[in-house]
């Protein structure tokens, strides 16, 4: 009888810890509550390190996530579809860039707001984009000592 009570108590503790872990994981990943969002899209020359679920940030604050990433066979560019929270109006002259969190961090899509008084509507496409920068190619240029290109 005492073993049965112990098993019930331990099982209850394990269940409570599991529920707590799921709540924490949902809060960290932004999956916990359904928010009203609208979609935007952009096309990048290179989208290294960006996949479905990657953060979309504005001024360093997470405002959405990437919902689709595929190759456009006509242009050979990475076509990204992402969400932005309702209530955050993005000026229609804004740019989208793939930025890095640091040397060891991952990449994210950064929205660089413009100054237009007009805003993107749901489903619009951001035309001004900057793809990801390859850290390996930058290091190779530095090590090889390639001179900087100067305009003529």
C-alpha cells in the first residue's frame, strides 16, 4: 500500500515537471499562444542559416517567424515567407536582411524599417533585400590578403 502511494506521488511530480517543461519550451519558442499575424515575403540571393521557424526581428525584437522557405526556379533565389505580428506596421520602403547573432549564433531575418508614410499590406513582397554573408568566405579573403576593390 505504501509503495502504491509513493508511485502515485512520484508520477504526479514527473507529470508536473513535464507540463512545466512544455510551458517553458512553448514560451521560449513563441509557440505558446496563437497571435494575430500577417504575412510578407522576400527573395534573397543567399539564405544560409534560415529555415522555417527562424525569428523575424525588428530593432532586435522578435516580431514574427519564417513560415516557408523555398527555391524560386526562375530566379535561383531563396523565396522566404514570414509573419509579422498585427499592430506592427512595416513601412513599404523597408528592407529585409539576413543577419547573424554573432560568431557562434544562428541567423535571423531582420526588417530594416524605412521612412515611408505608407505600409505593407498582408501578402506584400519586400523588394529591398540583403542575403546572408558567408563567414568562411570573409575569413578566406582576409587570410589570402586580397586587396580591396577600389572604384575607378
